[in-house]
C-alpha cells in the first residue's frame, strides 16, 4: 500500500479504532509491515491529528496491557494441540 503517509496513517487509525484491533491485525489487513503501521499511527498521526492519535493510543495501550494474556492463551492452545497429536 503505497501513497501518502499522512493518508495511510489516518486510514490505519480509523481501522484500529473501529475494529479495536492490534497493529499486527491492521498490518495483516492492509498487507503492509507492522513497523510501517506502528510508525504511521504513533509518530505521523501525532503530528497530523492529535485527537485521532489519542483514540488510537487508548486502543494500543489496552492491547499492550492485555498481550500477556493473549500470549498465555496461545501457548496453552499450542500445547493442547501437541498433546492431541501425540495421543
């Protein structure tokens, strides 16, 4: 997804806010790297539109506070699948 970084930043921000999603999920949706999405919604967006940036920041902070839980669930599921394969 090429184009104006400012437009991209706003597009990513709206997607993250509307879907309450992670940077990783937004990157996957738009077929672009996580680094690009993160840079757009943290650095560029802060300069372009501080109001939208504040909303995105809330979602990202919530995701950050919950990521250890998602990681634990993923690990539990992984070992449950391995256990089933061995049985």
